[in-house]
C-alpha cells in the first residue's frame, strides 16, 4: 500500500515546480481525501476535543507555559510607529491556539496582529534579499495560525494573508541568484528549509479557491517530496536505526521534525495514520543509545562528522520530545522500540519538552497507553549500523567502560567527513579523537574545509601523492590534499563479529582513496595513488585494541603516514605513545613497520597542519578544555624506507591515569601471518592477521579463563532488533546453562540459525554446538517439540514462546 502510494506521488512530483498548471481535473485521486473544513493541520474538528482535554489535563502545565508566553506578548502588544516588522510566526500560532482554548477575543486580535506582522516581515526580507531563517519553522507556524483561525477570519482576511504567504514563498524559491543562506534543500537532507512550507500551504489552502494553481501544485509536490524523504530515511536507517545523517546534532535534533510533522498533518487532513507504514523512525532511540557514552558529567558522544568538538556532549535537548513522539506514533506497531523510548526518556538529564513545536504534547493521546519501559539486560559488545556506516564497540555501558566508534561503509555523505576506517576511543576521557572543529563556521570556514573534514584530521592512513586534486567540502575552498581520501562513500565492511570475549571488524577503504580522472599541473594524467587500503581491528574488552593496516600504493615514492590524534600533548618514547585526557590514559605501541619513525606534529603554529600549512581557528571565547576536544596534536607513524606495500600493526591499551605502563606485547610471525601476543593478567591473547591475500587471521586465548581458539570470520554477521547478539559458538556447558533456563533473544542471529524451526518440526531436536575453545567438541541437547508449528520460518528466527526443560542426551 505504501509503495503504491509512493510511486504515484513520485510520478506526479517530477513535473511540479516547473511552472505547468495543475487544475482540479488533473489532481490525483488521493486529494479527494483532504477534508474540506478547517482546521486541518495537526488537529481537526473531530480530534480537537481530545487535544483540548489533554491541554487541560495531562499537559496542563505545558499549556500554562504556552499561555504565559502569549500573555506576556499580549501585555507588550502594539508596534510602535516606524518599527520594522518582526517574525512572529510561532507567536501567531501560540496565540491562535490559546484563542481556540479560551475563546477570548484578545487572543484572536493578538494572533491576527502577529500573523500580519510576520507576513510583512517575510516580504521585507525578500525585498532586501535577506534570508528569513535557515529553518522553515516560523513560516510553517504562520501557516498553522492561518489554518487554525480560518473560521474566525473574514473572507478578505483569509485571501489576503494566504495569497501573500504563497507569493512571498514562491518568490524566495524562484529567486535568481538564490538568496544567501536561504535553505532550499530537499528530501535527502533535514527537509526543514523553505521548500518544506509547500506541503503545509498546499494542504491547508487546497479547495479554498485562493492561489489555486500554486496550491494544487504544492499539495501534490509536497506529498511526493515527503514520501521521497520517508523512503530515503527508511533506507538510511535499515533495520538498526539512524536517520538522514550520522552527525548527531542533526539526527537527534531537527531532522525528525519533517517526518513527524508529515505524519501528524496527513492524519489530521485525511484521517489516515501512515506512521506505522514507516517504522524506521521508531528506531531512533536505539541509534541514540549506541552513540551514548556514559560519563559522570552526563551523556557524551563520539564527535562524528560535523560536530563542533567543543564538549562532545550528546545533543539530547530534542530527544525527550522525539522519544515521546515515538511512544505515541509507534506504541502499537513497534512496541519494543516504543518501550525503549520510554527508557531513554528516563535516562536523560533534562526531561523537558522542546519548544520548537509546542503543539506536539497536546497530540499525544496514545502516550499513556504506550508500552512500559524496556531496559535491555544483555546487549552485545558491538553493533554494526550498516547503512549509517558505523560500528560501535564497548565493554559495557558505565562511566568506567571503554567505548569505540569505527567508521566504514554506509550510504550517507550528508555531513560526513573523508574518514573511512577512522576510529575514536573513549575511556574516562577522549583518548583517540576526531580533531578539528566547525565552531563559528563562518569565521573558520577555511579550517573547516581544509582540515576538519579531511582525512588528516582523523585516525586514518594518508598516502601523499604530489599534485593530487583537493577533496572539496562545504565551508571554504579546499586548496590542497594532505594525502587523504577523495570520496566520502565507497568503503566496505568486509567482516564483522561480536562475542562476549572479543569484537572483530575489517574494512576496505581503497575506493575512497581513488580520485578518478585527474591531471597534474603540467597536464599529465595522474594515476591513482592507492591499490589497497584495509584495516582490521580487534577489541579485547575491556582495555585492548589490536589495529592492523595493509596499505599498498601505486608508487613507492608516495609516503604513507599512520595517524593518531590526541586531545592533549602525547608523550612519545621510542615506539610507544602515551596520552591522557579527563580521567583516562592511552598507550599505543607500534609493532610494524619494523623501521617505523614516530613524529609528533602539533603545538603553536602547527595545531592543525595540513597540505603544507596551518589552518588555525579563531576562537577567543573557547576555554582550554574546549580547545583540547578539538585536538592540537597528532602522532605520525611513517615507514623508514619507501616501498609500495606496508603493514602497520599497533596495540592500544586504555585505563585510568594510574596505568603506569602497557601490558607486555610481543610480535608474532607465523606462516604468512603477522600479529602480536599480549599478556593480560593471567591470560595471554594472540592475534594474527594474513599479511597478504584475503583478509583473515586467528585469535587465541589461554590462561585463567576458558581457552579460545578461532579463525577471524570472513563474513559480516547480521544483527536485527534491539537485543541482537551473536551466539555463534558455545561450549556444551554454556549451551546447557543458557538454553533451558530462559527464552532465546528476540532475534537469535548466528551459527545456530534455524534452531527455532527445528524445535518446531521435530519431536526431538539435535542441536549441534561447536565449542570455541582449544578442544572443539560436538554436543547435543534433546528437547521436546512444541505442539504446533510457529508462523515464522528459518529466515527470521524468533524466540521460543514458552520455557521448556531440556536434558542432556
């Protein structure tokens, strides 16, 4: 149903905004479902009683705050002679709402005044070629005020206000050249610029006889554009969660507004609830939780993409409201996600509604009936968000745990840097960091474009090719390339697995280093610089990482540097780096190249060194700890002699600042494999990697804990659902302990796939479990079959419905 509606909307939407008229006879059938009366945006005649009751009941405190704001405006009403008009779109909507609540004519007069002044302001901005606002929010609220006051406006007032709104917004969209800083972006971004107004104008103006041609066009285009937005975000989120960008300031901030507003207004205008057709939005809180770094100062984030890097605080000021929208819209369709949203609300330091869309709390009639809070008891050590291009690794969820973000893969370039294979590590402080900033981006645009977004600002490998073209980015003109990547997309996750004992991920970023057809300054064809750039990362919770890079350049003269960025000036002794931040400490030991040279870059005049010059920032208001978050130091690990093929092997250990030295690390050379042996307490880990050929390796552990011996996987383990865990291999004792005493996780993904189906179809089922230990053994568990066959098949395993006892055969 949704796909059919989507295809129809897209087919019509292609021809719109091109000037061709769209009259009633040409309108698609779905326009007949738009109600004829007003209001029809966010609420209507049938739903208003519930909205009003919620404002007087469950959300009376929120309503009192809205009314108090309107009362203050009423007390200061009246525009002094000669004062320029202001943008009072939001105030107009609030006054209109309070009028509908109270029927007090003073609020009606105030709403009209605010609406008239706002329209005059929009017209003045156009005449002066100035932007109204990067966001469409205030203009949409002006449209809401018109819709809500429709029955209280004289016919001439209705026509004058709506016609002027249509005309001024049309002029802004058609302006040549475009008005500076007027956001004209479409469905594949946040979709909160001026074009977002077209749906609201089309929806409320439809059938009024006012500006019919434009209104009809915008109604059909607006619906098609919103459906394209939903489809784009559905693909971006996949079955994990996320949004139209992996930069949290956007995806946890203003980006969800567009889809939530479309859901609410389509429902109020047609009576059809389409939110359940697009359940991807319900998983936003799941994505937020994996980005969440617990700290004594409150939740933090990794600083991915276009994040200012002044504090890396989780941008959660909108999240409480987003979670409430999820509970209301998806409580029945995606109950587990809605329950998780309630849990996230309880975790947030500030449990207050966002004022951006004051109407939301009055619409949440399903909020109190949403599922009870759900706090997962047992989560995997890592989560792969395929479409977002991120793998999150962590030892736990507490303030003393270790958190890591690995960037690879993904489908979104929006606010993404040239950072494939980058890693960020946090343990009681930011230890391996994303460096640079977008602080005061208009002043620091050259820094933003030439350093902050470039590969050199990340914990990646750079390959220096003389004369290579720059990699452009917004903010300023890029004048050079410090050996970095040329494409934001193109990297591929080649392998991923997560276990209670370790996490392994492998990525291939070769395509990101390809610049395509290019010429040198003297007109000669420039060959590609990289034939292979691959990284394998093994996390040994809670404190150790093994990072192995295979890098092949097309010319031995192209110097390679392995980069590690730190918040504070690191100490470099021989082949070991030590860096502190917050309450944490990191050691990094270079094992390969054997002839590696370690160089420290940074400090005054070289804080943000790239492509032969420093790209400083103007930041007079920033404090030292904020500047530290941007990083001003990096270590470059460079092979001692030129060659095409280089192997980089590093061991990283994190801990508190009482960690005096690294655990012993020994290089290991096996037949075609290189790696390390690390002594951790009474256990000894050995991790080796293929030096050539297919990505691969082996991991072993011997000592106090159970022995482990396994090949590193060559596949990408699939994870679905909140509790996605890999139970790829268990000892007989573990299987005996786990399976009989509790239900399987909601989605059991792993080598024991098909278990539920076998239980359903056999009177007794033999479950083969391969122990991942030095002594692999096959064991079986006999289990009674259920009396009926469940409706799911092997492709989507589900939990066994009831607990049953098992006995050893």
